[in-house]
């Protein structure tokens, strides 16, 4: 048990790894909430405590779990102790945690979380929903991040907030990417700036809506549901578009990086806008787009992202093409071959297939992960989705 303090609420609570657990029958829906995967982001834990402790357990039609991510870092009120817990969920690293002799502070946390996840997944066969609650160092509208699978898109669209997809192409080892690769709906919700009261209130709204949308609670069991929905509309200033990540500035080892002060998340930027400095030299934007997650804290390697709005026509087209499994035709193109057909992994020869652009692959549900100067390896997001698990849910049929 550890005590944690939230400055904006001026409140201390006591938590353990598992904040809440209520197990229903195997086939009913299950929602798994995570908070504090980053130890300095306490809003999610406070929000979960607030909502879940007040539920009338006899009204729960399914299972709810709430789990703390990085306990040691939370106790120290830091993003992490040795390494970022949200960057070590690659298959390679997960295989290692059982055989390695000396584990980092975060690998120990990962090992415990991994065992809890295995247990939950093993015990439930109904639709599973994984929600990861975060906050940001800059001022922000509340928003959702997802890997680009149709099940994630559809479930996310229920919430009146902006959605950013495709971040998985730029990050190595976030926990939600790992869970998404197992085929489940997995959604990251960033509720606001670290120490603002609004970050807690937005998370409370999001948690309540998730309980209803997943079917774990009936609408009538949650009072003020409409207020929660309206709160998110107001807080996101009516923006509920889908955006795609087009660029990440990664901070190199030993480099002195500083964002220019005052950027708000989602703020519009132009070509030539000075964004930050690297070793006192300016970093200038090459995009007419929007800045995303500018880094205003000392820990972390992701300096800033750049995102662009996805046109609705592109979204419709990609949904239809993916439903038709049109990706099978890609291998007819020169320079494109199956790296592993069973796993729907493509290998693209960058010399012969130069003319093919990333948007084409994105359209068909592929995201690249490994790239060297000759080849690019792409994974299909749809192929691995457990779509059958969700196809009878109300939100899926909308
Ligand atoms: Zn975070």
C-alpha cells in the first residue's frame, strides 16, 4: 500500500496495485482500466477511486478491473525510475522478463502487470476493453490515442473528443500496442495537464461513459451521464476529428532539447514556425499541421509529434477496403511480398517499390514498424483484431 497526493485536489489516498476488482461471469463484458503507467500522472488513479468506490456492485453486468501501472514511480512522484514503463512492451522484452537475472524497477512492475493481464484474459471470453489513463505535460484538450484498427476507431468514436491514431508507428513498446496486438479494443485517454483539476474531472467523465458504452453498467445506473458527455464536448471545444501522426522529433542521447514555451497541444503550426531548440539551435517546422504532445518535462525522449486531420472520405474508404480484405492485392505490386502470410506481415523493397507511399498501406490497415535502408516491414492491424468478439455489440453495428 502506498499513499499518493494530488496537489490540484489537495487530497491523499492509499492504493495498491489493484485499485478495484469485481468479477462477473465469463461471457459478460470486461473493462480493464490502467492508471499511472507514468508515475507522475496521478489524475487517473484519483478518478478511478472516485467513480468505482461509489458503484452499486449489484448493478454491474460484467467485470471491472482497475490497475496501477508504475507503483514505485508513483510513490516517488516521477514519470519512471529506471526506464519508461510505457516503452518496454515488445515481444522480445516480455520474453526476457522471465529469464533475466537482474530486472530494472520497471521490468519488475511489468512482470506483475503481465501476470494480472494473463489472468484476466484467461478468465474472460466476452468483449474485453482496455483503457489506459494518462495526462500530459503541456496544456491540452482531452483526447484519445489508438492504434489504427477498426474496432478501436469505432469504439473511440462514441466519445466526443479528438482521436489521434497511428502513434504506434513512432513508438517502440507502449503497453496498449502490446494489448492491441493481442486483438483487443485498447484505448489511451489523455485527460488534461498533469496537475489540473480538469484532468481528474475529465477522467471521471470518460470512465463513466466507458462503463456504459462497454455494457458493463446500464445507462440508468449512472446518474448525470449526459453531464459527463457534455463535459467532454465542452472541454474538447467541439473537436472530435480523427488525426494521424505524421512526424515525431526524438531527442538524442546527450542532446539539450527545449520546446519553445507556450505551445498548447493540437495548436496549429505552419512551415517555418520555430518549435524548439536542439543544443541552442532552432528546430523549425516543415509542416502546415498541428503540434502534438510537446514535451514540457525533463524526463522522456519524445520531443514533440506533428499530426494532421484525416479526411472523412479517407476514413470511409479505408473501412470498406479493409472489410473487403483488399490488402491481399498488395503483393501483386512489384517489390511487395509476404514476410509472413499467416501473420499478415509485408516486406516492402524500398528500391523497387519507391513509388508506393505510406498512405496506401495505411488505407489497407498496415503500419510500418521496422525499417532499414533497403526494406520496410509492415504489420496488419485488422488481421490481428478479434473482430468476432465485438461484432454483436451495439457500438460495432452503428
Ligand atoms: Zn503518460
